[in-house]
C-alpha cells in the first residue's frame, strides 16, 4: 500500500527538476584526468583573485622625502583618474614638483634667507611641517642605533650631520627645533665618562675588533658633538642678548642643560666660555634677564653636585678672567653664584700640603693612568682639598681686584663684600691684613 502511494506521488511531480532520476539514467564515474582538469580550472580564478585582493588592500607608502605614493586600487579609482586628480590639485594650489625639490633640505643645499623670505605663508608652513617629520624620523633613528648614526653613509652624510645641517637653516624656527633636538639626542647618547681619544700609535697596535669599533665610534661621536657645540656657540655669540630671535635663547637653554647633565664630559671648557659672559651681561630686556637666570642656575647646580671641585675651579677661573677683561662693569649675578660653593679647606692647610709635596717625589703619570684616575669612582681627598684651596685663592684674588681697581663705581662691590663676609674665616692672617688695608684705602 505504501509502495503504491509512493509511486503515485512521484508520478505527480514535475520531471524537469529530476530528469535523471525519472529516466533511470546514471552518471558516469569521472576519470582521474577529468578530475585533475576540473580542479585546476577551479583553482586558477581563486589564485588570481587573491593577488587582486592583496593589491587592492595595499596601504599607501610614505617615502623619505615625506610624500605619499598612493595605491589606485585601494582608493577605488583607476590609476589614470588618480594621476589626473593630482595634476588638477597641483594646478589649483600652484605647487609643482620642482618647488618641492628646491625646498627640500635633506639631500640638497640649504636655501638662502632670500629664498625663505620669498615663500608664501602656506609654502613656509608646508616646508616646516615636512622638515619636522623628517627631523623626528632622523632623531628616532639616531637614538635606536647611535653607532650607525655617527658613521657616514655611502649615499650621503650621516644622520647626525643631517641634524646639524638643519641647525644652520636660515629659517629660525627650523634652526631652533634642530638645536633643541640635538641637545635631547646628545643628552641620551653621550656616555657618562670622559672619552679619551686614542692616539695613532694605539690605533695601529693590535686590539680586539670590538675595542677598535668602540674607539672609532667614540672618536666620531666626539667630532659630531664638537660641531654641535660650535654651531650653538656661534648662534649665542652672534646674538648674546637674544633680542632678535628665539633661536639664540634656545641655544643658551640647551648649552646650560648640557653643562648640568654632563659637567665632566669633553669640551666643557667650550660651554663654560660661552655661558659665563651671559651671566654678567648688563642687558635690561626680558630675554637677557631670563638668560642670566638660566646660566646662573646651571652654574649653581654644578657647584652643588661637584664632588671633586675640578669643574668648579675651572668656572671660577673663567669668571675671574672675564671680570678683569670687562673693567669690573658687570651684573652682580656673576658673583652671586659663589654662595653655592662648598669650601671647607682653608689656605693654611694648603701650605701644609705644599710642604708635604716637597718632601715626597711626585711621580709622573702617563695618559693611561691619568685616564683611569679620571674615570675612577673614588674621590681623591688630596685632589679635592687642592682644588678647594685653589678656588678660595682665585675668588679672593677677584675680590681684591674689584676693591682696588673697580672701587665704588663697580656694581660688583656690594656682592663682593657679602662674599668676603661669607668666606673670610677660611683665609690666613696675611690675607686678612691685606684685605683690611684695601678696605681702608677704599674708605679714604
């Protein structure tokens, strides 16, 4: 009964949907060659579609000069349309590729101040924005690999040289950013110890490969740091008051920061020679006052954190020479920093030390032994006492010169009297008698 009903139900269906079933036909079993050809035809369009999808979803590429190479398939338009839109955009804005090549400063020569003044505000902003991006990439690469950054490339200058080239840019904004970036970069990559440059005989001798690479890297690093200090120092000396541009004011801040962070590193004498005159300048504008305050804070910080007294002795000596060269007409801030000196040795102890040195033969030290002593973490107490006695002697020589030659006309006289009252208990009786005689002649 059920079979009869099933046959009747199947007879009522449309045979167009199931022609093979109702006709009783059977599908032939495919051979292996037919199956391989069918699968190959099926896989070909899939592989092509994957390549097309990869090309379509590829993101735009950013080149070294800051420009973007866009993918036409990613944007959803053809290549001809994208190039036509870029040409129309260049016509509307009036910016050509030649202008971009002329304004680039990474590989070409620096533009002159006349060329910068001829740029429109829009072009100047575009140039600054592009150089800022390039400067950020260069600084990041320097911090990642300092050894490769100071080495000259085969295709062009090193990364540090590119940064130094931006410091000399005629645009003050670019130069200011480059000087600040250079200070931050050198503050991170400079070692805490003083680098001793190896002589030619030492470099020609046999040494390990790692040692030779380290010494060559240190030599190149010192050269780059010296060029940076020279660039910043020239900017400060050409505009000591910082009245005409903010670039010189930024250079003062950077040099002061380097003196505070690396007081015992190489070329500290160059920084001291540039900053000390600013501390005694008689400028009355806001920038001159701010520069005096920045330099004074940096010098006082060095005085407080100086454990051996070597750097403090050098700064005091430079201050005394500069006061003498300006005929004692300077701002009083140049002497107020003496209040931060840590002096605990009087001149009597210095005489005892000299008598003791005469009895004992002084051994001559070679360069290696002197370098090991400088990098030693242990402070030599005899050297510290000698430096403090030398500092005390230098500051009182400066005080005597101000009292005898500067007189009451010098603006440094009030601060000089305060300093004498602070350190008079450290001098011997001979200096006290000479000081009383000089003060009595000033009163007369």
